[in-house]
């Protein structure tokens, strides 16, 4: 009769079951991360579709009446510009309209081009929104998170968990 090897109180069969259980948990975690990556990519697709639609809207010149800096404080207590809040005034079909927009990149002043919804001219969009300038970030984050998910899934399936 062959003697069974016992390591730290576990026999070989128990150790194999533990490795498989660990690998399954890692694979599930990786799948969750991949699902998050999919949501990021979906966010990019939706944002791209919206940008494409906005870019077909008519444009008009808007006057920036006010551009207020909205500050935030980080964990170290340092104050930074979080975004700019714009008060805009523009005319559509001879009717004066006003709108508020937020912008994160840079301060705007004077006359700017805005895209307005022809069905509801009170809804205006800045040029950056029509060009989809932020869409690439959705895809980049999705790609990075997706790569991390793949590393987790395949690392657990091939590495410590050894499913053989």
C-alpha cells in the first residue's frame, strides 16, 4: 500500500481541491473585471454616438456671460480647479436663449460656437462635446481594465491554481 504524502496537515487530494477552488475564485474575479471593461467600452460607444448626433445639430454663436471657476480640495488639502461653470446667451430663430454648461479643460470667454438641439433649443452643447473629445478616455480605461482582467483570469487558470 502506497503511503500518502501529507503537507501541513493536508493530503494531496485536499491540496488539489484547494488550488482548484482558489483558481475558480480568481477566474470569477477576472470575469467581473472584464465585465467592468466592457461597461467602459460601452460608455465610449454611447458617448461616440451622442457626439456624432450632436455634431449634426445646427450651430449658433453664444456669448459667455460668466465663466466661474469651481474649485475642489484633494486629500492633501491642496485646492485645484475642478471645472468651469459657464452662463451662455445665444439666439435661435430670433429668440434669445440662455443656458448653463460645465467645462473641465479651459476657461472660455467672449463668443463661442455652440450646437443646439433643434427640437429643444434650450439644450446646447459645446464644441468639445460635438467632437467627442472625451470619448477616447472611455476606450483607454476599458482597454487597461480589460487587460488587467485577462491577466487575472489567465494568471489564475495557469498559475497558482493549476487546474490539472
